[in-house]
C-alpha cells in the first residue's frame, strides 16, 4: 500500500510529467478565452494531418524525447484553476477550435466492452507530437468509440502551453521502436478547457480522433478493428483498491520501445486539499508515461477497461505518480469524443 506523508510547505515544487511548454502549431497561436467549464474541440486541418502522417519517420520517432516540468504545489489547498486565473487571456480563440455546447452526446457503442479479439498490448502505443520545435512523446491507448478511431491520453500531451495545442499529433499503436501498424495522424482533439486554459490537473485527460495511414489495408480500416480498443468506465478510483498501470517510460535506464506494467494500490492526493479528484500509484517513472492507462484489478474480470491514467508526479514523492479521477466530468469528455463518427 502506498502511504504519502503530509507536508506543511505551501510553496514546495512538484515535478510534472509533461512536454516542453511552448507549442509551435501555427493554427493555435492564440490563447483560448472561454468559460473554464467547457469542453473544447480542435479540428486539425487536412493539410496538417497529411503533414503529421509523413513527418513521423522512423528516425524521428526514435529520437523523440519527453521532458519534465516543475511547478509549485497547490497553495492553501486551492485547486490550480483558482490560482491561475491570470493565465486566462482575453484573445480570439484559435482557428478551427469550437466550444461544445448543449447536451452531452451519447455514443452508440457500449463504452464498457473492449473490442474483442485483441490483447491490451496491441492498442497501447506512443503519442508523438511537436512542441517548442522539439519532437516529443507520451503514452496513449485506443478506446472504444463509434468511429473506432479514438485515443485516450493525458491533456498535457495535446495541449503543452496554456491555451494552445501541439502540432504533428499522431499515434503509433504497439510501438516497439518501429510502428508495426503505421502512424495514425490526429483529426480532432477533444479536451477540457479547465486543463487547456486553467491547467487544472483534475482534468488532465484528452481524447483525439485519428485517421488510418494512407497505405493501410483494407480501405476503411479503423484503429479498433486493426489493433483493438479498451473499454472505459467513469466511476472514479477507490482508495486501497489495486490497479495496474502500463506505459512507455523514457527515464534513464528504461527501454523506451517496450511498455512496462506494475500493480499498486491507490491513494488520494497527499496534499489533502480541494484537489480531491486525484489519485496516486506507487510508480517512480518520471518521463514518457503521461497518458498511461489504469485498469482495475478489483472490479473488472476483463482486464481491458481503462478507469484512469497517469498524468504527473510531485517532486516530493519520488516513488509515486498521480492522475485525475475518471468521474463524470471526464466521462462527458469521452462521450463527446466517442460520439464523433
């Protein structure tokens, strides 16, 4: 069981599993000034999709890096979005971005049932992107959807800087140093504005649609019928329950081409503050693992239902990493992405 000690420091630093902080996407150079509780979607222009598909050569994938970002701990127990209101700038939203309004759509696909016939390792993979002019990577996982083309990852892997999105976003399922199933470029990104603008780790999850590689056969192949897809569930993690987390670590000494898994009980956010919607696992990885899926070992007989993910780590807790609770807010985000067909 993981037990995280309390601290009396109000301004201690924390290490976050993230990418370098400046995006180079030309269509997203404006900050996003939107209500902090909205779901936002960015539709990647066709030309950028084609550029992403051709950009990720074997050499570039192998050279992609992950970086760590150090931030202050929550002040006086307040959630990050209450502290960072100065980050919300009054500027025009980026071209191609829309605010999702109205009722949350209901996907036709049963979210709790994984795509049959595939092992979980087949649809785990690496998310590649560019930020700050640097080729970078996270972990991602295909999840069930109406289109069969949705990837779950951390919000920081699609939005590197406040109010902006990364460029050249793509997914390589079953990555092993090569892309055995090709590189699938992103077409639509769905994220919570409380992460994109507010940087609230409670909402540090995103989903993005992909399209098949040009050479993919048969024509019309989807991600889920090519490599499978996990089911999803949004009831939150339970303290002291056991979870398995799997991701691609790029830490020194780790093999960046092979995913690693471990099992740990879950513990709440150690700061005991208003950011209650965060859980931790005993995992000391610090690079490359943002977006790594969690599966429950207590509640699921089929170990291919994603119930959370690793997002970040506090500097003080060198043997633990944390992620947002997958409750209804993240569920609404998923439904919005999964209903796209």
